C-alpha cells in the first residue's frame, strides 16, 4: 500500500509509520520535522498551518493515518488528499462524561457541533471536531480510534514507564504506592494500537471504536510492574485521602503517582468498555510484556523519572511523613 502518515516524527505517529514499513508498505510522513521520521519512510517537511501544506503529497493514497489535535489541520488534509481510507487516532477525552464506569461508543460526546476556541487547551473538543471533519469526508472508509491511555516504549509522558522504573530503582528500602484497590488501569500498548490500525487499513475497514487496553485493577498493574522489575523489597500503600492532603498529583505529571485516579469525576476514564475494539480485531499483548519493554526504554533515558512520578527525594519525604 501507499501509506501517508500525517505526523510520524513524534511517538504514536512514529510507531504507526514504523509498523507500516515493517509490513512492507511504501510510507511517507508529513510533518514539520521537529524530530526524525522512522527509518524506511520518506519525510515530507510541511507545516499544516500553511496554505499548500499538502502540495507535495498528491496522488492516490491507499491509507492516510492522522494523529492531529487541531481540526483546522484535519480539514486541510481531508480537502486536499485523495485517499481510499483514513485512520485517525482520537481519544476517549472526546466523551462528555468521564465519571460513569463501563461506557461504550454509544456514550455522548462533548458538544458534537462545537469548535474548540483553542485546540491546545480544549483537547477533547478538538478531537471531536477532528472526528467530525474526517467522518463527513470519508464516512465508513474512516477508522476513528478513540484511544485511552497509550503506553509502552517511547512513552514520553512517563505514565506507563514510571512504575516498572520505580520498582527497578527504589529510592530507599520501600516503594510508595497508592492504596487503591478499587481503581483500574486500561493501558493500551502503542504497538498493539499500530498493528490493529494497520490491519484495518489493509482491509479498508472503518468504524468508530474505543481503543482501550484491558481493564486491570490498579494493584494488579502495580504488582505486574514490580514483578517485571524484580523488586523484592517492601511496598508501602498510602491511603488516598492522605496522598491528596500531601498534594501528590493523580494520573500524570510531576510529583504524581501515575495512573492513580481517585477523583470520583474520572472513574469512567479508566474503565471504558473496550469490547467493540476487541471484536474488531484489537489484540492485546500481556501487560507484563508492555511494562518490560517500557522499562527497557526508560532505562535508556537521560533522566528519571521523566514526565511523571515522584523523584527519589519526594518519595523519601512522603515515606518518612507516613511513618511518623
Ligand atoms: N498518550 C496517550 O495516552 C494518548 C491517548 C489518546 C490519544 N493520544 C493521541 O495520540 C497522538 C499522539 O501522537 P504523537 O505521539 O505522534 O504525538 P504528537 O506530539 O501529538 O504528534 C503530533 C505530530 O504531528 C506533527 N505536527 C504537529 N503540528 C504540525 C504542523 N503544524 N504541521 C505538520 N505537522 C505537525 C508533529 O510533527 P512536527 O513537530 O515534526 O511537525 C508530530 O509528528 C495524539 O493525537 C494524541 O491525541 C494519545
């Protein structure tokens, strides 16, 4: 196939492009070139903010894959490109209600007709508007993959890499975890997402599907990370209200316990149904494999933790305070 990846110089788009190359397709990436495109692809440098951005990627494409957040970028692409099939990495942030558990694709979106005032700030609304443009142009030749948390090697957010890294490199005698028996994770390996999207592209199969990982109790996720890292030391589970009092962040970012979501308004975010994607052929590798490879990638990074998690000093201070 002739495959065009709109993006490809960052993480998810790069894995999509690399998967397409591995399958023997002829792959072009279109981006400004902030980073390199994967080996075996042709990089067309263009800025989607500018007129004529798609002039160098004319002709008929068997598949176009897009990771955009900005509906203006999507509109420009669907107007300019001649494609048999269009795949889009959207997000479960497109849904209106992140609180109710076990919702599926029938759940209401954020305002389906609205435009984001600033796609950088209004991520979910931006994805909704991107989806609208793609579905209007391609109909059932479009695959809209509403991804949940994506992880694995290359995860620059640090959310999927923190726990195996932390268990491999405890800051002291113990590792601090949230006491979160009722919480879940749904980690989708970026490589499983890419393989599935390329499978669909090769069949010309569309659809609007929640692409989420298998629902896993958070303690089981953390125990898997611990096993992968070979940690045999103590694990200290801190009560959720205490962590919140200490200003530990949920989910992501600095001074956080990544993947932990105590907020009752977000319990649906990590418990989406996911059965439609599995029925449509999305196959998940074991969580241990994702976390093992995430750890191997994290070990090669220049600084730890990056993107998310507690520094050694933060973890030690919290463990000391909890023991008092
Ligand atoms: N991480 C998660 O858990 C998660 C969950 C759900 C969905 N997602 C989605 O996954 C996608 C992540 O994609 P990604 O990792 O590849 O990261 P990204 O940083 O969103 O990549 C954006 C890509 O678009 C290109 N780009 C941005 N502005 C451009 C412009 N003006 N003109 C041309 N190209 C432009 C960038 O390349 P240049 O900078 O080189 O131009 C880059 O290749 C996003 O759509 C995100 O919404 C992520």
